[in-house]
C-alpha cells in the first residue's frame, strides 16, 4: 500500500495542503509547531478515521472551522489502478468515509484499505503502559491477517458486556448467566486461538528484528499471556471462576486480561531498559507486525514515524532506517533539520526519498541535500518541485482558503 497523492484540508494548522507524487520515503522537516506531526495525523485520519494523539475530532479540526477533510490516492499491487479514499470529520464527531467512490458504514471497513503504523513518543506506552495498549497492538495485527477475527472480537465484546451487566445487578437466573457464559466461552476461545496463532508468528520476527536493531541487547523475548490458566480451556476457566465472578460482580478471567510481556533475560524490559533501548524495542514490535503482514502477502503498511532521531544515537537511528528501507514500506517521517534523516537513511538522497519543508502550516517540496529555498533568493534550489530522480513533484501550499461548507470528499 502506498499513497501517491494527499490533500489535507483544515487539519490543525494545515489549512490546505496538496502533496502529489509522494515517494516511498517522505521526510517532513521544519521548526517546532510548523505542522509536521499534523501531516502524519492527517494520514492516520485517512487510514483509521481518527488521530493517533488520542484527542477528539474537534481538536484535530482547524480552530474556527467546522470540519476537516483528507483525501488520498492509494496504490497497491492488488489494485488495477489507484483507489481514491476520503474522510471528512466534523466538530460534532460525525465521519463520512468513502473508498473508491463507495460510502463505508464502519471504520473496520476502512482500516483494511490503508493499514498505518505509528512510531512516536507515545509508542513507549506499548512497553511501559497498561496491558490494554499491548492488546490493541496484538489485535491490530490479528485483524489484518485473520479475516474471521473481527466477527469473534465483536461477539466477545457483546457477550462480556451482557454478562458483566448481569453480574453487576447481582440478581439473575442461573440459566440466564449460563447462556452468556456459554457464548462467551465460544467467542473467547476463538479470540484466544487467533491471538495465539498470530503471536507465534510475530515473536520470532520480533527477535530477529531487535537483534538487527540492537545487537548488543541479548536475551529479549516476548511472552504471550492469554488471560486465563494455560492448563484449562476457556469454558473450564469460566466455570471454575463463576463463584468469584458473582461475588465480585464482573468477569475476571479471559481474553480481556491478555497481555504480551517483553522480557530481557527473565526481567521485564520496561523496568530494565534505557529510554533509547525502549524505543528500539517499540520499533522492533511495530516493524515485526509490518514484516509479518508482507510475509503473508497482505498489504504493506504505511509507517508514520514522528521525530525518529529523538532518543536514538546515530548508529541506532541508522539501523531503524535501514530496516524500514529494506521492508519497502512507504514511510512518512518527521524531523527538525533536513540533515537529521539524510544522515540516517541508507543511500540518502536517492530516487526514493521525497523531502518536504514545513513552515507555519505550509509544505514545500525540496531536493534532498539541497539548500532550503528562501523566498526571493534566486539561484538557490532553483527547481524545488523537481526531485533528484527528475520526477515532477508538486507540493503546493495553497494560501488559506476561505472556509465554505461546499467542501466534500467527493473525488
Ligand atoms: N485545532 C487546531 N487548529 C489550528 N492550529 C492548531 C490546532 N491544533 C494545534 N494547532 C497548532 O498547529 C501547529 C502544528 O502542530 P504540530 O504538532 O503539527 O507541530 P510540529 O511541526 O509537529 O511541531 P514539533 O516539532 O514541536 O513536534 C502548532 O502550532 C499547534 O499549536
Ligand atoms: Mg511534532
């Protein structure tokens, strides 16, 4: 999967930005507050219908306007021609999503069209945060490789909600509880199986990738905890726990308690590793998922990497870039200085890298390795819209358009 074209309207300080001829590696550099992360957010919005900053749609929309729109063109070896995708979100929280001209009814339908992976400062949560973040990580991966997963996941969520509602009320007929317990046992067991099968393929890839990213870090491994006693099937575990569930008023055993433990030589990595080492582990976790997807012939995911150089020394930063480059995934990457990534990326300045300067919500394409074009300074970077490979690249920063309600995602 890769985006060849992107049009961003009213996302944070990006009033109108059009990016055409995007490359495999797209670097956005510029000063603090210029709009770099907002570009990544716009891509995430297109793929997942929400920001990765966990903030509401309202905070994503440019202040004083009523909606934001992101439109993109997605290419894939599986598609005969690029597919247009668009999303519009308004301040009430409503979303309109279109792919290939068809309106989608759910976000689940959207996410398979543009799988996106984020590596940013919040990604540390994956290692150091609560198990929920690791379950979401795991489920993201299972969803993309196992098409039956979503149905079981939704069924499980429905069942556990109903069962907990009954348990909370305290007064229930045993037969009523039995019905939900039986259904929960079936969907929970299926969920556990899908996760386990996925994990078994993920774990060796993680080990292989982290050994390339951080060869000095020996003894790292992933352990999967399914959320109930390993020696029991889920139905038996639920049966054994029913008294405690009734007493405590909720279902306390099952896939809703699953976790992935990252261990180093038998200790929790989160409690042992330095900040930079943690970042490398997080990168390895995210890269392993992308690797697994492409090994299985699924879509290649698009990586959104915010401020890669922070926390990493040059050698480790370069290894992350090398791996990203070898996966041939499309990458959107931000940094403060143009040279930050040029230094790290293998064969930097090559045909695959598109470089963009971001300033006060405007984006301009520059030739990798060239001097930043300054307004009214003839001679410097004479053709900022032509890449080193001679390809025309138009990154047009349109002056803030007056907001009208007529904007739509009809493309
Ligand atoms: N809803 C909004 N409407 C308008 N501007 C906003 C909105 N939300 C945030 N901003 C502003 O948008 C600008 C761009 O933010 P962004 O996080 O993309 O910057 P950045 O280039 O990633 O900066 P840094 O290098 O500090 O990470 C900031 O100045 C921010 O204050
Ligand atoms: Mg930022």
